[in-house]
């Protein structure tokens, strides 16, 4: 009898939770339909996303630090063991956004879903310039991409690490830096400290966090902006230091589990690290996907969504 009562209670709680979730979803949906301004914002974001999704034809490349193939003495470009060994990867075709998502994009998502705005900590308000890369944790980044995919009716998610690198290297070519010419030229294709400081002063007086406007420099040959400018980018993969040694060739997706997620791109506020260690097309960083109640840890981590579709997205 006791077990039956417990089972009934658990069932009741489960049904209540389900009903609550359903009611919340219905409430959000109703609120959207009754808010023409929000509907227009969503429509604008959808059209913008369609326009900015770049189709990347699949293919095969050697992923990782390719210094041994191009440098004298077969020397690597960096000393990081986890960017090695060089290994063969074959990817299906996909699409990737030309830009990291901005605060304006994420605010539309928050308004549509009823979720809190990202980076809403009072100490980070200056960072929330509408056309700057939004800071957010991995779970927020993944949820945003999946929500956006539903609006476009295409399967969208974070790119895999292999997809990010393949695109950054112009479909797997031996490109060292993901810029317009494969080189790093401060002030021309990458923000100098002085440029960052000058722009920050125009949009956020007295801010101690440097801000940069997305799309300020020329894109890569494939059309991608800021792959090495303005915030690290979350990818889908869990991190493991030895993953490259056992990665499958076809569409690798990283380890099945882990404690940290992989990040690509660079932290724009750390010029020394970019000059000496990071910023390569194959550079790998990693971080916990979420630290409880700690927005400050994620002000420089951003999102660029991918669509896993074998054909281009209809504009």
C-alpha cells in the first residue's frame, strides 16, 4: 500500500510538472502572437540569419596543427599537445553563420522564450552593446541555436570543432590565421588595442571591458567575419586532451562525455596571448559549459550557429 501511495504521488508530481511546462510554453506562444513588435523582431532575426548563413561544401582535410607539413624542420606552430596529432577528417556539407551572434540577436531570443537576458549582471551592462558579440555560457549558446533553427525550420546547432576549423581554413586549406589573407595584421584585419579602446569610449564611457563592433574588418575568403576577433566561440564538442589520437575520420563530434567544452577563436582582451599562443585556425581552448550563478566567467564567450543541412538555406 505504501509503495502504491508513493507511486501515485510521483505520478501526480510528474503530471503537474508536465502541465506547468506545457502551460508555460503555451503562454510564451500566446504572448508572441499578441505582440506584433516581438513578431517583427523575430522575423527580422530570421531574415538576417538566412542572409548570413554561408554554405560550406564538405570535403576532406588534415585537422590540427599542420606546422609539420609547411615549416622547416617539420616544427609545429604551437606547443600545445592537444592540437596534435594531425589527423584526417571528412565532413558532410553544412552552413555556418558569417557572424557571431550579437546582444541584439540574443535579446530577441530572450524576449521570445521568456528566458533571462544573457550577461545581465549590473557590472557588465557596458558590455551589452547591441552589435557586439554576446557573452553567454555553453548551454545558452546551444539553446539559442536550436531555437533559431526552429524559427527557420532547419536543423541548427553549435558547429562541431571540425566544422569550425574547416570553415576557418577555407575548406581545410593550410591557413594559419582566419583572416582575409591568412596573416595577422593589427589595425588592418584584427583590432589593435588602440582601436578597441577608441570604440569602447564612444559607446560605453568608463567601461573597463573593451568592446568591439562585429564585422569591423574584412571577412575571410569564404565570407566569415571575426573568426579571430571579438570573443571565443563555443563549439558542440566535449573536450579531451587526447581526442585527436582517436578521432573518427567521418564527421567527428568529440568525446561522448566530459567536464569542459571546446572553444575556438580568441579572447580579444588578451593581445599578448593572441600574439604568442592562440589565434591560429587550429587553436583549441576549453572551459566548463556553465558555472552556477557566475555570469562574469562568460563575458568573452560567444556563439556562431551552424545548420547541418546538405544544401544551402533558402534566402
